[in-house]
C-alpha cells in the first residue's frame, strides 16, 4: 500500500527548510537592530561635532555645522530623551530655516563687495 513519501519531499525536509528560514530571518532582524542601535549611539557625537562647528573660525564651518544640526534635529535616530534637549539648544531651528542668510555667511550668488 502506498508509502506516501516517494512522490514528494519528506516531513524532515520541510522541517529543515522551515528551521533554516526562521534562522535566516532571525539573523537579518538581529543585524538590522544592531545597525540601528549603532546609528543611534553615533547620533550624539555627530550632534556634538555639529554644535562645535557652529563656533568654528573657518568660513564654511558654522554653515556646515548648522546644516548638519538641521538634519540631525529631524532624524528618527534621536532618542526621546535627546529631543527636548536638542530642541532647547537649537531654539526650534528647522531645515527650512537654515540657509546662508540666517548664518551670516555670504551666499554663493552674493558678491564679496556687498
């Protein structure tokens, strides 16, 4: 009478496939979470650099610092405890508010004679 296993994959093969898929998904999820945690951990040093750059003496440094701050201020990597602190430090500056005129930096279109 039929043995049932001769025409298709055995239960053992399906079980092995399912276990392998679960393991692969688990590794991918762990790697993604680790990468996000690393990025969140690096957010604050990036913000510190940008704040220091806003006081820089190089002509482009303050502008670059404010641009980085504007990007970091809307980043999803900022933690809930950092958000009020950053908001207070930058006074509600948004990406739209940061431009060369706000920073006292001559724009690319302005002449040096102005």
